[in-house]
C-alpha cells in the first residue's frame, strides 16, 4: 500500500510538472504502455507525446533490464528544467 500511495503521489507530481512545462526528460516504464486498462495506456502515451511536443524527451525503460530496476518501484519520474520546491508538497503556488 505504501508503494502504491507513493506511486500515485509521484504520478500527480509529474502531471503537475508537465502542466507547467517543467519536464526536460520523462522517465517511464514500459509496463505502463502494456496495462490491461486502455485508459491507462492512452494516458501515458498522451503524456509522452505531449512532453515531446513541448520540447522534452521521453526515455522508456524495460522492467526486464537492469536500468529499469530503480524506476520499477514508481514506474514514472521526471528530470525537470527548473526547480519546483512546492511540487513535493503536492501543490504549486
């Protein structure tokens, strides 16, 4: 339950950073594109497309590769263009 709650918080933080065009590089696991839920697949395909359209990059990691092991806990993360200290609090001023 803790990991799931953390993942949901991280998803929200990545979405908020994206809304402010703060994402330089999106780090995402391939399992999000293979979800049984069509809505989930569309959500993350759209996020990748939108980040690229905004001039960012997206790197997809495989859970079967050693590089994806660290990211596998959360499935998604982002390297930001600029600091966003309020993002950790769950809101942006």
